[in-house]
């Protein structure tokens, strides 16, 4: 009787798997505010997708690569000095491999990319409002409902003090989140801007009246206005995270979009602003003083560390990277074990530090070179095939090409951020990153498969 009941439950969910994407979208809205509810929902969607598409999933060569990587990481944890910490560290990686595999089978269309980008932008607004209130209005809150179902801790003045963190534990983590949202939102903004430009063009007199009406009414200005407000507030919040990494990625994204659109004047303007800030921060004193008359100290003093002149050497990234590299050279094959860097660094430098602010060096030190090279090799393969797809595919129209470029740019932004920081320790940010990667690969694989089938019908 129990078996029959379980079969009915399974059949129900099997018939409902096509609605799984809607549940994922709702989870993305909830995730920033309630990580537990969002995680359970996305985990549920991943499970249903695995059950439905297990045969399809098992045929993907890339998924075999992640399966091999999982084995290597487990082996590495088995050789760690602190095996408990190492196996716990696997939870920052292995569940997200499963999430990637399931959602790359679930996300197949450009419409889904667009929907996910909209949901992420909408979901960011409460966090931005909370962050601005935290910094400028002194908002504070320690709200816990059913322990972790809703766990809001808002520190007045930010964390560290003077830097927006919102509901995230640290301003740098919030900056990484905002950078991803800013890139995707800017892509949506450009898409809506182009649609409004088309709408504003005069309607040719030979068009039927019904076509003219459809052309004028098809694009409301409200989405564009919302995206404009969202991008401005996200950019303001990103500035006040005081994260150099976040600033650099936002500027990189603006330049990339300007180059992609062929806006040479905007490229020149951004380049001039960036050059002025860099000269104010790092030029010889006589030159720097000229530019410091126009560039606020908030920017140049943060870049050259004049804002924090008494930082210990152990907190400098150069010292952390050198130590991580030395650890990797001592145990090149299996590493020291996940989550081992913090204890080793504290024992040597007498300063607690969670990670070495570089994902490649951290994984090399903690899991060994084979696992690390395979991990980044898989990411590089996705990036290369995605760029090839964007350049050569005949199945992408102009609007779809822009939204795909936005996701590709968000992925590159994530990689760049992780060269000077590590984002995998925040559950929400880690999930968003792997979902973006899954969305890219899912679309590329689907269209490449369609291309092969049409080219070789037999």
C-alpha cells in the first residue's frame, strides 16, 4: 500500500515537471530573503528534473567531467588532516554541481534566460533598499522566525562599518551579488531601450492600421522605467559597498556593453573617467594632486589603500596568495583538505582569515592541482563553447544575442571577482552563480544539438 502511494506521488510530480521552471523562478525571488525556503525549492526542482531527465543528463560529456571532479574532491577530503572539516567543505561544491547539471537540462530557451534575469533584478530591490537604510538611516534588525526560515540580521552602519552589506554577512559578498545583478539588469535595460527606439520610429504609411496599433502598443515604457530605477539604485549601492572588486567589474561590464553596441563615445568617456581615478590614486605626487582636485577621495584613497593605512601585512592579498601557493606546492596532488587554509594561515600569521581571496589558489592549496585544473578546465570549456556559439550561431536574433551576451558577461564577471576574492561560501551567491552557468550551458547545448540534428538528419 505504501509502495502504491509512493508511485502515485512520483507520477504526480513526473507529470508536473514542466512546471518546475516556475517553481525555480519563485525560489529565486525568495532566495535573497529566505535562503532556506529558496534552497529547498530549488533542491526540489533539481530532484524532479533529475528523475525526469536522468537518461539525457547521463549522456552529457560535461556532466561526466563534473562526476570525475566530484570523485577527486572526495578523495582529496579523505587525505586531509582534518577530515571532518574537509568533508563539510564539500557541501560548498558537490550540491551545486548537482544543481548545475539539473538546471542545465531544465533551462533551454532564451525566454527562460530573460525571465530569470527579470526575477533576479526584481528580487534585488528589497536588499538594496535595506542596505541603503542600513547605511544612511541606521536601520538595525535581528529577526529570526523558526530559526533559519527567516533570519534577518541588519547591522546599523554596515559590515564592516561604513560599507553596505544588507542581509549579507559582508560588504564584499553583497558587492559580488550586486555586480551580477547589475550586469544582467543592464542587459535587460539595453534590450528595452532598443525596443522603445523601434517603437518611437515613424510608422510607414503602407502598414495596415492593425499592424500600426500592434507596433505602438507592443512595448510599454513601464519595464524600461523600472529597470532604469533598479540600475541606478543597484549602482549606488554597489558604490557604497566600497568594494574595489565590485567597482572594477561594473566598469568592465559598462565597457563591454559599450563595445558590443559600438558606442565609441561612451567607451572613450568611461576610459577617461577610469584613467582619471587611477591617476589620482597611483600617479606620482605632482600629477596625482592635479587629479585629486576633481576625483573624490572616496574613490582614489580606497584604491591605493590610503583610506586604511595601518592594515597588517597578513591582511594584504599578496601575503595570502604567497602562502596559499606555498601550501599548494607542498601537497600538489591532494592538497591539505577543504577549509584547511584558515587554520594554517592563523597558525603561521597569527591573524584569522577565512580564505586567501583567490579561488584558484584556494582550491590548489586545499584540493590539489589535478582537481583545480579539472574544475577550471570545465569552466573554460563552457566559456569557449559559449563564445563560439554567440559568434557563429545562425539561430540567434539580435535581442536573444544581447541577453545571452549578458549572461556570458555575468559569468566572466564572476570569474574575475573570484581572482581577488572567494564567493562560494555564501550559499545564495553560490547558487546564483551556478544557475547562471547552467543557463548558459543549457541554451548552448540545446541549440548545438538542434544544429547537429538538422545537419545530419540520419
